[in-house]
């Protein structure tokens, strides 16, 4: 179980990303919608393209920012990866069904990424985090940061010892208090095909 001091360390590490991640995705989403709407590409067949273009613009935005040691890069499948020392974050789009964290699928590297070791083994400084973004009913970007503790398949309940709805500012993030719990956290409905549908590829941007 994650200790309060471990959670504080993670929270302090991701604090510089609070505003930039929201701003990057907001700008990226607006640019993607402007492009597809301008070309009258409004059919559902183009939803994946909107998500992909959102990520392209978001990465371009992040590369121009001072992220206090965090380095953004591109990884397989077009996902955005951020790293600082031994800690890393994968920015994923939620599944189109419910509030879901995409499963790792069958790829061995992704499976290993989801298997965070116990905090007392190597410390949370080497945590593998997931930042799952979505758009709420008001049309605003929301980002959920989780630290998975094991891999999981479609339809299963995953466990996470850190689950945080990322505020839009570093100031708001600094006011949060961590409450430890050893109960399972339901990360939502998952795809039946966890390999092909990873990252909500058919979801909207």
C-alpha cells in the first residue's frame, strides 16, 4: 500500500505538469477540431483521426514548454510519453465506454510498465504512471493520473495505489491531501479486445 509520504512525492513530481498538460490538450483538441470541421470531415469514421491530431498538437505544445525536468517524447501508437529521472508518465485517451483506463494488451513492454513494484522495493521515484484524459460534459479537458499495481485484462477490476484527478493548476494540486486505502479501485469498463482498442482509438478527441 502506498504511504502518504510516497503519494506526496508523486504529487510533488507531477505538479509542474498540471497546467501544461491541460493547456496542451485543450490547444491540440481545438486545432484538431478546426482542421476536421474546416474540411467537413464530421463523420464518426474520422473520430480516431481527431484524437491522433490532438496528440500531435499537444506534443508540439509540450516540446516548447519548460516542464521543470520532464521530457516529452513520442512512443508507439502515437502516445505521448513524459519522463523525469526514473519516473515516467504515459498520456492516454480513455476508452469510449465509461471511465476506463486502457488495459496494456498483450505487448510485453506495456505489461511490464503496468506492473509497478511495491514502494518499499525501489521507491516511488521510479513509478510508471498513466495520465488518462477525457472531455467532460462541459467540453473541458479532464486528466486522471493513476499508478497501476498490476496488469489486467478486459473486463477485470484493476488495482491502483494512486488515483488523482489532476487539477488545472499547480496551486490547486498543492492543496490536496492523500488518504491511503488498501481497497481495490475500479478503473471502469474495459474493451473486449484490449490489444486493438488500446487507448480508446475509436474515441473522440
